[in-house]
């Protein structure tokens, strides 16, 4: 159930595994996890679900192990198991103060306990359990359950159902408004089908609670070779719980088509507009930013008008930013919101530095700053951290932005991504070298040196705005002086950029 909720809410794979491990640990290591106080069992035969459903006592030694190995998400979820000692209503009410990942785990456990409780009560179907949890959950947590209505719906695979002809069947898959089933014959109920068949949802008369599997061999009967053959012959493909995701190692096809149009010596605005229109998020973002750029803030509804407002090069950078952020923001992990906010703030500061220093197109500097932060979203260990642990030394270097194993990957992943997304050569050179103060002092002023200076200072200023306790070490101060000299800007202009960024970018900081 934890895996299902994570998948339906687009959680990162590593974060999902951590939460699944927490769910297993809560009951696997708990004392008397499956036992309930006898007084609670005998108090009422009526199903109210308002009393504690399990006795949980987290193992302190195990918690220390998780702390030692920095398994933040797992540890946080495991500790949340204490709330299972509270009543159903108290527990769900408390979730309004919990993180999204902890809420997912809690909802999954509560659904499971209602459907598979060990007490002598009438079992509840998935539909009944889902309705009960939704009714008692805070609105934000109830929204996490909403994707379950599309899949697995109220008749998930593995559910026994009765049809309008009094026959029984087991749901093996979902296909839109149809259910894919396998017949179940009993002494009282017989089916006209001998193998897999499809049936309209409207024919379902009754949905039964979860049943125990008496023979594991039945799994092969229901979802083995015959099931695959049925899908092929009927041309009906069962829906998957997984939502479509996109690889970050290569740019979207629509973006490549747009870039090819922009790289032509003479642009055809009609073809370019059509290429942008094929990706609604690109078109919407272009129109939105064009509206914000207009003096009177008038809404821009036409793609061509937006292109003319921005110009072709600026439009290309704006669309590139949107494409990159959409890829980075695909899957949830605990620090995702904080990282996205940090990236956007750094991008704004980089654009401001380019504008004041009269260096190229500001939006291109912003785009490069986004690429410089890619490691925050690709480093595996950052998917399991619940707190942003940082260092105040060399604040111009990504490797000190967040504590993790192999911090050099925060640099290398950015360069690899920029190369895969076919960024300009001098931009990749800047990404490769901006952490080196000697690169700024030992090389003549050039586009790559200027961009390197922008990347370094933008990271420094963003950290100073984002973290209230951020301080510049001696090396950082020396770097700032060298970078300002390369950009031909002064300290007063830096303070202006910081003050402007703080008012425009209302960044979210968990600290």
C-alpha cells in the first residue's frame, strides 16, 4: 500500500524504498504489533475504527543504526509508528502537521490496518476503507489519496466481485471503464466464462473485502502466461499504476525541435510557434513570462506575440528553463520543494548579475545557473535526507552546499546534464571551472570566465539570502573580489541585487 501511494503521487524511487522499509520495520520490529489489549477487543463489536489498532514500541537500537547511516526518511517514518498507539481520529488529525512523505506512510498503514485488521471484526473493502480515511483526513492529506480513484479505483486488482448475473470473478486488471477478470466458481455461483474476460464496471453488483490466498499457485493462473495471452488476443492492455516519467539524460523531443528552429540562420516564426504549441507547458510559460515583461502587465494570449516580446534567443532560454525544471521536478522527495526554490532564486540572481554587468542575455545566465544546480536532484543520497545539512566554507562551491557522500557529483552531474542537453561549449567550460578561484584570476576576460564568475557569485549570494546564518570565509571573500573584478561590478551593486532578489523571489526555506 505504501508503494502504491508513493507511485500514484510521483515519489522518487529511492524515497519510496525508504518509506516501504519504514512500513516493514514498524511492524517487523514492533513489540506485540499484531496484538491488541483484550479490553479494547471486547469493548465493542461495532466497527468504529476510533480505537488504537496496534501496540507499537520503536526499537531504540534500530533507530540509532538508521541515524548512524543517515537514513533520514526511513528513520522519520519509523518513529512515526508511535502514532499508531493513538486513536484513528487523533492520528489522522495530527497529519496536518506532518511532512508529505510521513503522511503517505501513515495513510498507507491506516488503510492496510482497516482492510487486514487482526481483530475479530467484519473486514472492510478497499472502497470502504478509502472512504473512511478520506473523511477523517485533513484536506491536504485527502488530496494524496485522490490519485487512487483513477488507479486502482474502488475495484483494485485482486478484488473479488459479484456481477449482475450472480457470478463471481477476481479482478486481474483495469482498462478504463472495463474490468479484466478471472471467473471464480463455487457451489452456489457459477460463471459462463472459463478463462480471462472483460466486463463493464456498471455490471458490478458487489465488491468484497480482501481475501487470503489459499494457494500461491493461483497467482500464476491469474497473472501468468494465460493472462499475457489474453491481453495480446483481446487487444486490451491493463492500466499500470506507474505514471509516465521522462529521462533527464536527454532533452524533450519538442525542445530539440524548437532549438533546431531557433538555430536556423533565418527563423520561420510560424513553424517556431507550431513547434512550441506542441508542448502546452512551454506555450503557457512563454505567454506568462511575456505578460510579466510587458510594461502594463497585459495578458499575452498569442505565442507569436510572446516570441516578439522576448526575442528569439531570450525565448529559447526561457523555454529551456521550463523544460529543465519540469524534468527535475518530476518526482517527489523530502527536500524537493526547498531545492526548487533555491534554484529559482539562484537563477534570478544570475540573470541580475548578467544584466548589471552587461554580459550576454540575462536569461541565458539564468538557464546556466539552473544547470549548475542539477546535482541537487540527481544525487541519490539527497533523496533520503529530511534536513538540509550544509557547510559555510567556500560558499561559491556546490560541493559545500549540502553534506553528502561523493559531493563531487554535485559538480559532475551538472556538467554531464549540460552536455547531454547540448549547451554551448563556453557554458560547459564555465560549469567545469567556476568553483576554482584561480580560473578567474589566471585567465583573460572571456565569455566563459564571465559566466564562471556569475555562477560563483550567484551561488554565494543565494546562500546568504536563503540561510540566515550563512557567512563568508576568507576564501569566499577572495573569490567574490576576483569575480567582481571579472564582471566589473562593485559591492554596492551586489547588495542591490540581493535586496531586489529578496523582494521578487519569495523563496521557501525550511530553515
